[in-house]
């Protein structure tokens, strides 16, 4: 059990140990982890490259999460603008 003065990050070490691990499932699907440290930079400030993929029984990639590229900002299709209408007052 690490002491309160242990400077190693146990969570990071555990994550790095998953590199290359493949977890087969009963239905033929399998997951794979790829995790390794890199020099921190503008795109990877934490210094960890990762990929988590799910494959079917035919080895086709079904789903994947990674940080190979940055997240693109959401672009609005319509511009926000305020439109003021002249509302006629009712005549009595």
C-alpha cells in the first residue's frame, strides 16, 4: 500500500501496464489497449498517447477511442442574431 508520501502516480503506472493488453469476450469480440508515454506537447499536454478499440469476431474495428488528433470545434450552422420587430400598437 503506497504511503501518503509516495510520489509515484499508481493510476498512471496501472494505465501504462495495460499497453498491448487484449481482452477477448465470449461472443468473439475483443478489446485492445495501447498506452504509452510521449513528450508532452501542445496537442498532448499530459504526455500520454492512448487507443482503446473494440473489434468484432472478424477482426473489424467496431469502435475506438484515442487521442491521435485534437477535437474539432463545433461550428454553428446558423448565426445567432437578434431581430427586433416593430409591433404595431392596437388602436382603440
